[in-house]
C-alpha cells in the first residue's frame, strides 16, 4: 500500500437523460409502483445500454471474470443482472423525489448515533456500490449538519430534487471545485463538529491516491477522505446502502480505526480498512458494484 499521484479519473459523475425525462419520472413515480418501472427498464432500457455502453459492459464483464472467477456465461448473466439492479437503484432515487418510502434495516446504528450525537465532527465515507444517496434520507443527524461532496450533475432537475429532500434531513451539498477549495471547506466542516461525506472509491478532482489490496489485486482509492480523518484526528465511518428487495434496503455502518497500540490512525491504514470493508460488501452483493470503468488500472484490458 502506498501514496501516489495520478491523472483525474475518467468517470465524469453525471446522470444520463434529458431534463424533461427526469421531471416526468419524478411525477410518474409519485403515483406508479416502482415495480412497473423495473419491468419497463428490464425490457426496453437495459438492452439499449448493454449494446450502446460498450466500455461499461466490458468493465463489468472483466470484473466478474477476474474478481469472482465466473465462467463466460455466468459473467454475462451477472452483467445483465448488474445493469438491471443499477436501473432499480436509479428508479428508487427518483421514487424518493416523488415521495415514495422504502424500508431500511441498519447494522451499526448505535455506533452512528453515538457519533452523530457527540461533540466531535467526523468523516462519513461511501462507495458506488448500492444506493448511498438513500442514507441521507434515513440516517438522521439531530445535532449536526452533513455536507455531502458531489459532482455537479448535468441535470438541474436532479439537483433541485436532491436539495428539496436533503434539506429537511440537515444535508447540504458541496460540489467538487476545479481549484480544490472543497477540500478546505470539508476540513472546516469536521473542525466545526459536523459531518463530511466523501466518496471513498473514486478519484475526482485531486490527483492523490492510495494503493490498497482490493478483491485480490492492488487498486487505487482517493487519499482525501482518509487524510482528512487522520489530520483532524476525527472519527471515520464507512456507510454502505444495499438493495435487498423491491421495497427494502440494508444499511451497513462500519467504524474505521487503524490505530495500533496507542498510535494515531494513518491515512493509509484507514484507506486499507475501507477497502477491506468494501470488499466484504461487494462479495456479498456482487451485482451492486456500479463502477463502469476499469477500476484496477494496473492491469491490461484483456479478458
């Protein structure tokens, strides 16, 4: 495991579709059961993406072939299942914008409440496995505000709906800035006793990364959230929100702590702990890995 620099990740962080489509989807999901949209997506939308999004298809196929040692047919089946699950996750987000509710079970809620009700600020790190955005609607912070680092999505409809749903739950959006000023803002968030929510599996904005063992090979993780926790000596938790059924999710709260025999936690140690927790979740929910690019950049692209 080591600290290095790289060029900005090729992932751009925007949601497909035209603004009127997003507005219509919010309205429709206010009255139509999500299951109907799931079926429509399976029949009409997913085949289009499997054909049109060739790079995403191949990255997922390699993921199942290499990380799980699936045979060609099983890997293809899981690629289709992965796209179907991703469609469900996106539909669920719009359903929440339309006022729909989902059931949640939370593992580690006591740990989260202890931090949320305490005096110190902390870092909340998430991944693009499952449906993390829904954590902002379920995990309440009565004494703190949560500042979530996001790309500014190309759809104003999505941004407006996020803001309207986040606001009552004490969540504010912080957007990645070209001058990296968001880093200083989030550092001040933790200093002031609030919560900084930062992705832990995509390198965007900064060129700094740490290399950790993940799913059997070295992979690059962003240094930022782990360095922030180490420098501020702040608690850090990993949050995973995984879809269990059409109407329910399971939230995992995992406290990260790399300290050893009284030593202070290090950014590298925290990053490796996050990678280990992420691997545990991904192996349990392999079809909910939603990174549609070659995550293991030190490997060639051959199948």
